[in-house]
């Protein structure tokens, strides 16, 4: 994963506009992924989470719709009984990405 230095123009903007530093400037940082609620119903898992606005999210390799505020909900069906992992991948506009694995338990099918 690559981290980038802030563009010199952006650094100049921050020097002359100190209030702009309050913005979430994540040019070189991968987007965070927070899971707010994970529920399993047999082999069905419903995941509610949040990432930074504008990021894309994949859950187990499937594109997931992300709302303007960065929230997302994804329903996943797992084939195996017992413990499994669900992979959540968030990628920002600069290509920085975060991968998170969530362990879930699937009761008898």
C-alpha cells in the first residue's frame, strides 16, 4: 500500500487557509471501515457499516452500494456451516484501500 505526500498546492492551501485543515483530507490514508451492526439469520448475514463518503465498498468481492454519507448495508449468503469470514474492502478515489475480515458463525443449514 502506498502513502502519498500532500500535493504542494494543497499544502499551500492549508498554510494560507488554516480552517481548511478541519476537512477530512485522506489523500494518503486508506479509508476506514467500521461495522456498526452484523446479524446472522441462519446462512444469511446482514452487515451495516460506514466508510468515508465517496469510497467504494466490496463485500466478498461483490460491489456494494454506498450512500452519500458513507454508510452501506450488504446481505451475504454463506454456504458453509460453522465459522466463516466475510471480507469487506473499501477503496477511495486515490486507490488507497482497507480490507477488513469479519468472523461470523453460520448455524446448521
